[in-house]
C-alpha cells in the first residue's frame, strides 16, 4: 500500500466511513540482546499478523500480553521465530517477556 493510500484509508476511518478493504499485512518484531523488543511499539491494523523473531543469541524470550489472554508466543528459542499471531480486535495491547518481566516490554497498537 502506498503512503498516499494509507493516509487516505485513515482519513476515511476518521470521517466515520467504512474503511475500504485492504490486504492484511504481515509484520516482524525482533527480540534483541539487552532484553528488548524492536520496534518496542508497533502499529498495525485489525487482521494483520506479527511474527516475533529472536535475534538474541544468548536468551530465550517470549511475547506475552499483559492480560494473559490476548496472545502468547510461548518460549521462542535463540535464533528462532514464533508462529504468526493474528490481531483481529482494535485496541492497545501491552505485552512483556515472561522471562525478563518488566525489563522487557512492548506494545501492539491495533487500529480498526
Ligand atoms: Cu526476554
């Protein structure tokens, strides 16, 4: 999708119209050394998917929603990746790594 189309689609949402259908997109979030998610915050749209990729050679990590129910990659081994997780409901989902707790947190913002 071009940047112009993206802006146009968001404008439609803001004006209260039904957003034109767009192909679901796939995103990647990296788990990196120093216990952080890159990007730390990611903005997607409902229907999109994310895979978490563990680029940290020294540790297993998880991406687990703070509410404990929305999503959980479970353990992702070093240099491995999670299954694709699909986000269907708009909202902000704060998440963390179950191993590093508050030292390793991230956010998924799901737009309509
Ligand atoms: Cu971790």
